[in-house]
């Protein structure tokens, strides 16, 4: 009976280790927590860009990976590029910005 309990405890511990390992981040993959954090950052940036009267008419794509936000799309002036950068950098959690907006 005691041996059976030891085996069961060992299996439960092994399952927990595997479960935590599956959720861990690697160089090329985000952990579950990082994915959620990035989703929150993306949503905040998109909503702030949509609220801005100057920028809301442009199609600006926002993607976030491990705290790095990438903006892409077309705008009509450098002022719009600068404003989008300013808004993005103001969001908590943004570690860096790749601004790939193109002035038409």
C-alpha cells in the first residue's frame, strides 16, 4: 500500500512538471502568460489608435510579440507616423516598437 502511494505521488509530480514545461516560453515561442500580455497590449494600442481623431481614418495593423509592437499600414504624413509611435509607446508593457508605417 505504501509503495502504491509513492508511485501515485511520483506520477502526479511528473504530470505537474510536464504541464509546467508545456507552458514555458522558448526562444521562438511565447508562454501562455506572455501571449495573454501581448494580446492585452495589442488591444490597448488598437483602441487608442481608433480613439485618436487624427489616426482613426487610417488602416493601421498592430501585432505584438514578447512586448515588441509592430505597426504596419499606410498613412498620409510623417506626422501620422510620429503620432502612432507616441501613442504606442505610451501603453504600459511595450518594450520596443517596430514602426513599419509607410507614408503615401
